[in-house]
């Protein structure tokens, strides 16, 4: 998925002649803390709610805040992870999308970006999750997949994250089943470090523990 495919048609743009109070009202209406400034289809920058609130006179035009305007942007044909990185780095609620010469294309709402990212990593799909911890050189997808498949399960999503501070690779597996105890046992048998797992067993065990605690309390 590329950036232009995630553009929201409902996000408004501001003109440098717009008064500050109008920008604040639009942000409130759209439930965002950033909006782009566009003049004659040219992107001028991104203005934030905090900069607007710091103004002593909300009737002044937005051009009076020229020094506060950021020119952060992504290109329309870049991968959507570029927009994710920019949103995380600058804490953006809106990610402007422009051509190389700042020709306006549109904007991505961070809320839509988060929703799509969740879909891409399988957050909305049923199934259990196992997180493995290992050295980077020990990662072998074929072996991991084989161990999962020997338990009549399949990997529906796989994501990796390398922690530079600890020098550890975390491999997150989304599986197509909730019953994970046999799969976890298989990984442990092959000396994989299972850092976390989230499946039906944990939920059932929690219910059982709560029930046992209640029975113990009633028997006092």
C-alpha cells in the first residue's frame, strides 16, 4: 500500500489568510491537532494546535505564525510505512502528501494510518500470538514455520523487531489458532526462548484461577 491510497477526503486544508480561531475550530471539528496550509494547490506547511493556542490574538491570520510552520511531508508513491515513521517521529495527527515540488496531493489521518497498520499486522484477525526472543543470526523462518505446522497450525503474520540496546531479536508470530500450549512446548523443546504468548489457555487459566479464589473465599 502506498501513501496516496490512504489519503482522507474528509480532512480540510487551511489558507494562510484564515484567522487562527477558524483553524482551531476546524481542528476541533475534525478531532485533530494538526492541519495543512495550502495555497493555490501548493503545500506551505503543517500548523499545530499548540502553536495556535500560544497566539495572543486568535483573530490574526495564520501567516502571522509563519515561523512555527513545519514542512514535513511524504510523497504519494512512497510505502505507507514512511508515513508511519513520520507520524511517530513528530507526533503527527495528520500526514501531508505532496509531490516533489510541494504540489498538494492530500493528507492522511493518523487514525486511519493506525487502523490500516493494525490490519496489515493481522490485529483484526482471530488467533493466538507467540513472541520469540533470539539472536539475529538464529532467525530461520523455514524452521519456525515447520515447528508451527507440525502442530496443525499456520503463521498468518510474522513481524520482527531488533532491540539495539539488548542485542536481541523479537519475532512475533500471529497464528490461526488460539490453543498454543502444544506449539509453545514444541518451541521450548527445540530450545527457543518463548518471551510471551497470548491464547485461549491464558484466558481459561485466568477464569479457573478466579473461580478457585472465589471458592476458597466462600469456604472460609
